[in-house]
């Protein structure tokens, strides 16, 4: 079986350095809010291109803390609207609703899979205060039109960069394009920890200080609590592991891009649709989605032929039980993506013969 993603093999690539880093933490006796965290926050901020990085427990917390901090800073209030792509993973939506804000779902373009910047302006109302773009699948979602809309309507631009570590738009990396960004280092991400982990990046000093306090029970001074915060901290072991893997992120992304290039150049099945090919700098290929009207049949066929695939994501947020008030909203493009999407194996440890077999097998599907 060709695995969708072998985390064991990815970790083994840097096993000796990871082992050394973990043992360094173990031997130090200091497991939270120490030197490893400080080092990773500095290194990741420098990599992304922002002044500040705050390590937190996971990607959902990163996004949730952003909106909570904006409320504490008086930028947002209950009932304010946040424009967000309808076809995102549910974490993007949860972070908005958990803070008493209102998600305004905007359809993507089917060819790019990212939010349709031609539709956004029609969704802006006097209550709109922010746009959240999601660099889904590792594809850059930012456009100059989105930037212009934010300036014209004085909107905050929040990036969900959970799937696009290392991606670029021009000279900037995703995570430094907007006002603030949330990052996930879930093990399967391009930059993955050995457990849950996340971060926030920004150039806004006040926002950064507020997020850091909120993530530490609402405290910036021991036993003094300015806010009703939460416990959301990136621990020393995960920070140490991420410091190791960050050094190789661009190299690993290059491996993913080579796999993707072979897919684009060689998949020639009329039943399969590929998303628009982007410049490598604009796509770090966290996932490689393909589309097929007979998706479930295709997945079964690939499984039988020894190719593991995953569906991202079979039920869109507006069709989930937890948001049943939205279930009747017609979002046909989002629903088509959910109905037809299938993700092929892609990782920095895929061997050429494996990639060739995946393509050969797909092209034989009838």
C-alpha cells in the first residue's frame, strides 16, 4: 500500500536531530515557557517575516485567540461579521462563532479552490469588520483585490495559514501578508510537530501582547489576570522538534512541489479534473486534490490497487449538525468540491516509483 502520508518516515528523516532536541529538553528539567519556545518563536517569526510569533497549543486556539484579542482591544464586538470561505475546514468557522462573531460564507472559485474575490464585496455590510482568507491545500488565497477591499472598507485581514507554511505571495510569505495569522503544526502539516501545536504571527505589538496574555490564563504577570484567558501554550518539547524541522521546511516543500509537478504533467484521465496549476512559490502542496464525479468509486478502485487516499472534506461547515441553522443555505460550488474532492498521496518522502505508480493507476481508471 502506498500510504497517503507516512508520519513515521517523515520523522525518521530527521530522527537523530529530533532525538537530540527532545533529550535536551528532558535533561533540562524545564518543560514550559523556556528557551526552546523562545528560540522557535524567534526563528519562525524571522522565517515568516513578522515581528512577533506567539506559540500556542494548536491551530484552532491560534485563530480563536486572534478574534478574542481583537475583541479585548476594542476592534471587534459581539455580532460583528467576518467574511470567510465556505469551503474551509471547520476550525476557521469555529474560531469566529466561539467569539460571538458572525461568519459570512463566501463561495470559492472551483478552478482555484480559494475564496472568490469577485464575490466578497457584495457580502460586505456595515457590520463587516474582517476578512479571513484560508490558504487551503497549501495554495495562496491572497489576491491584490482582497488587499484593496480591506483598505477601502477598513477591514482586518486574518490569515488561516494552517496548511501553507512556506508559501509566498510575491516577496512575502503567507502568514505575514495580513494583519495577523494563525498557524497549525498538527503532525501532518508541512511543518508538523509530534503532537498538537500552533502559533500566531503578526506585526501588531499590542495584539501580540494581548494574545500572549490570553493564552496564559489572561496573565502577563504571575497571579495578575487582565483578561478571562485560557491555557494555550506551546510546550518545550514541541518547540524543540519544530526548531529542527523548520530548518528543512523549504527543502521538504520543494519535494512536495516535485511530486505535484509529476501529477500535473502526467495525469491524463478524462474523468479527473485538476485544480488550476499555480507557480510553485504560490503553492506548497500540503494536499494534492483531484476531482471526479465518481469520487467514491475512484477511491475504492485506488484502494484496491494499493493507493491510499483521503477526502478533504466530505461535509462542508454549512452542512454540519453543529451549524444546522445554515443547512439550507445554497452553496453549490462548495458542495460540489465536497462531493468530488479526493486527495492523492503527497509528502517529502515519496519515492519516484511510488508517484509513477499512482499516476499510472489513475490513468487506467474507467
